C-alpha cells in the first residue's frame, strides 16, 4: 500500500508538471529523437493521461486489487524507460528528461536510467502483488 501511495504521488506530480508545461512537452519528447510534431503531441497526451489515471487511482484507492491502473503504470514506465535507454545508447544530448515537464529538470544520464530501472522494478512488484491480492468485495476480478 505504501508503494502505491508513493508512486501515486510521483506519477500525479509528473502529470501536473507536464500539464503545466503542456506547450513544451512535444519538444521535450522530441529531444529523444523518436517522435516529433503531432506524434510527439499525441505521445505527450498519452503519457500525461496515463500518469494521471494510475497516479490518482493509487492515491485514492491504494488497496485496490484492480489490474487496470497497474497495467497503465507499467505502460507509462516502459515508454519513459524505452525513450531514455535508446537516447542514452545513441548518445543524444537530452538537457531535460521531461519527466516533470519544465519543472524539476534533470539531463538524461545514468541516474535517469537508474530511476527508470526502479520504476520498472516497481511495475513488476505491482503486477505481482495485484495478481496475488484478494479481490475487493463486489469486484469483477476472478
């Protein structure tokens, strides 16, 4: 439960920072060298929406056994990690990883890759715990 609350706060904070920087998010994602223009705007919208969904869900219902927010968290974690790993491998200079939009900036480095590794580890832990948790009363989950 504590992990869900912490991750909920982090992902909600990420989404809020990115929403406050919405106009700059396509350019921030473009620095990773994979998407630009409209595709970057769509990716930004998807990441922000995913972060909001799982972040708020984890904060409001930390004991929930639902798999949907866990899968959303996992998808967002995979996208951010893949963006960072490929850019780092290509030695691209990314001055702001964009995780919090224009706020709490950090350049792409091995530290960001380590943080991404942790969010992926947390995804595995969340998936594992969500699958073994008892269903909530009235839940449609088998």
